[in-house]
C-alpha cells in the first residue's frame, strides 16, 4: 500500500520552503527546498521537496548536470509534468545567464567634477530645473541616482523628507545634491544656499553626510564643497 507523506502545507511554518525563505532568507534553503519551490507541488506520496531530492539524487546533486536535462528528460520523473519541467529549465537558464553577465562596478565619486560628469546624461540640455541626489556608500561608490523633483525655468520644489527617505531606504552613508540652472549661470541663489544648509543640518542629525551640492550647467558647474560653502 502506497504510503502518504505529510503535505508541505501541514509542516511547521518555519519548515515550509516559501515561509522559510521569507523568515530566514534564501541562503538558509537547501537546493532541494529551492527546487521544491519551483515545483510547487509533489505527488500523493511525495512532497515537492522530496520530489526535488529524488531529482537531485539522479544527477549526484550536481546542478550543472541538472542544467543539462531537457524538458523531456525532466518529464520522465513521476510528478514532473511539462509546466514544472519548463519552470526548472527556465530557472537554471537564468542562473547560467547570470554567471555570464559581467558584474559592472558602480562609479566612485572622487571629485566634484566626477559627480558633474556622472550627471551629464540626465541634465545636459534641459530647459527646466531638475533636482537629483546621488546616494553613496561609505567608500563613495554610487548606489544610485534619484530624481527628486522637476519644475520650471527658474526653480523646482525640493522636499527634504523625500531626499532622506531615498537615502535611508538605500542605506546610504552620504549624499551629493545636484540640480541644474538652465540659465547657464552656475552661481548659487540665496535659496540654493539656504536649502544646502538645511539639508546639511538634517543629514548630520541622521548621520548621513551631505558631501556636496553641485549646480549643473551645460558647460560649467559650481561645487559647494570646492568653494568651502558647505
């Protein structure tokens, strides 16, 4: 008589692959558990994880050998139909492509000029003002560029809460403020100076340094840091 196994749904929550991933992180899952998530379900006598274990046994727990199996090869296993086989093949193909993808390092900001050059693609030739922030790691590597606001020819509204929400969400150690002057005059306005001070003070409270504020023009720029105006 065929023995029935305990359904994954009846396992303790922390032992279910999906819940385990959410609670403890992906690194805590075994290869069988990860494949079990892809399978989604097993058979009447075997859970998805047990089915994954049988699959791994056949390839000596070698994922490279598993990746060589075709959809038809996988469908030879009881409990693996076409849809499940396609899911496994697709997941392993994604993994293969990821290994082939060159890891591109984010640029580091070493000078005001490097920040200015990094923003050329976003701000060059604009006829209206935009305000951006560069979010940096502790080593000044750029985490991401984030547009905060866009406005008219003479200004744009900047909400400090939005700037620091981006910084906190990305765990940034420091930020560089950047906005453009469509007029071509890089000199900071009274409002620019007030805003810079306000954001610098807020950053000190949150332990997020405002490293610089760059005013971008197509052929020139102004750096608060270079001018010792921070």
